[in-house]
C-alpha cells in the first residue's frame, strides 16, 4: 500500500535501541562512517574499521540504528514484488539481484543541482542511512551500485560485516573530484553474499569507445552457487551520460558486450548485467543489448502487460533546465538460461511527489530495481518432480 511506514512508529521501540544500551557498540561504528570526509581521511577510516578484525553485524540491529537517525524523516514507501512467472516451484532459492544508482554524494551536493530538493535532504549523515535502509529492507543476494563515492568509509566496512564480498572500481577521472571537500572518486561497486556464492573470477573493465579508453567502467564476476554448483556471470556498469553522446554509449556497449562474450564463453555461462546505461530504450545501445548473440532480455519489460515495454521511468528529477523523466536503468539476463520470477514494483508518481527525486523520502534520483532469478534447469526440474517425471 502506498505510504506504508516501514520504520518503527513508536517512541517506545526507539528507546529500546537508544545509544545507551547494548547496541551502542554498533551505533558507534555507524557513526564513524557518518562523519567521513575527503580522500585524505580514507586511510584513517580504514584503520579504524578494518572489516577483517571486526565482528559481524546483525542486519536487524543496523536497520534499527538507521531508523533512529531517520526518525524525523518521512517513512520509506513500501514497494511490493510483482510475481511474473507461474509454476516455478524449485528446490533452490531464487537469486535476489538489486541494481541501483545511489547518487554520488559529491555530485548531489555540488554538481547535479536538484532545484526542488532542499540541501537538508542531501545531508550524508541521513541520506546514507536511507540508502542502507533500502538495502537492508530488501536483503539482496547480489547488490550492484553506481555512483559510489563512499565505498571505503561506509559501504565496504558495513556490508563486509553483513557477509558480503565487496568489489569497487572507480572512474579514472571522476567528476566528484572537481567538487570541493569530496570523498574521492565515484565508481561501480558489486557485493555478493559469501554464504551463497563463491568467487571464481573477477574482471575490472575500463570501457573503450572508438578504440580509446573512456572514463566509464564495469565489473564482471563469475560466481559459483553453493546450493546448485552452477556458474553464472554478474556484471555492473555505468555508461556515459548526457544528450549528444548516443554514439559514444553505443561504442561503450559494444565493448562491454565483447568482454562479456569472452567471459561467458559465448553465452555458455548464464549472464546478468545491471547498470545505469544513461540510455532510453530508443537508443542504439539498448538495441545492441537486445539483439546480442548473448541472447539477453531486459527484466523489467516483464512488468508490462505485453512483456515488451520498459517502465515509463527509472529516474525522475527537476533541474534548472526542466523536469527529467527517463528510463535509464536495466537488469539484463540470459533468457535461454534464466527466468525472472518476480520484480519489485516502481514508485508511483503520487509516491514520488511533485518535487520529484531525490527527497526527504528517497535518497537518490534513480529508483532501485530488484529481481528474483532462477535458472531454467531448476524450474524444469521442479516441474518434472511435480508431474511425477524423472528429473534431469
């Protein structure tokens, strides 16, 4: 239901988690990440928060601590999962994949100029907790992020203690570095739960266009599922922004596809690609992914009545030049090897509100995307079992 609160509604519950009780140790760790500053402070932060030497974090306790910080903000809107496939019973849990451009802090405060968003709503001390609250609420098995400029002092220290293996690849010439008091370069980050997957191989890819190295990057990792023993590849990327750079994005997309063909051995290994492509479905780079020999499909098309149309928007903001509502974010998957069983519904226009994104309710100008994915062989096996056939 729109507007459903997901934070604790009563002061009584908040008092249980006050800074003076048993969760104060956890709160102090969270507080250290809130006060981080420029690049020069990274090493100090890493020394304080060496994840290998710190105890695991209970995600429920961390969520409670975030909710304490956010208690003066409006509650986070509840988004419901939409079931997309019937008769997909399986002995194995689906893989929950989350894609999100979280908005680099330096860009949000110093470059993007969201004219309807108060600067107070962009305070890192609170905005960071909004981001963490979204992640903790949906508990992804794999998390793919773009515009991450607080990796070393926030996301790696905290998510590693939640059981994730973490990888970060910054842009070579991040625009964040042009902002005074920045926190270092932004880039792509990938996180996967070590209890579910084993890392087989990892590649940091600096994308090329017209045979030239560009400022855009990707991470591609081959993982082995502990439950099934099967391999799959997961990739995250962020292509060049702005109107007029369509051919450039197309070239970057072609380069990424070539790299992924090699990594997946020509689509023998199932593939999931998450990213902010900065491209509408009408652009050439979208068609290249749709028509690739990797046999990819865009997962969020499955939310449309005909299964052929992308959502009307994945980002919605107001800048001095006017209102910008676009579909730029995608989760691509190998449709010959994988099935999307459900997807997280998007925020409605009413929920987003007239001032658009970001806001006191929502920390980024992009919506998070979330999918449940099963391998086709698992689905076929489950159906055979239901019908009394011998399994493959």
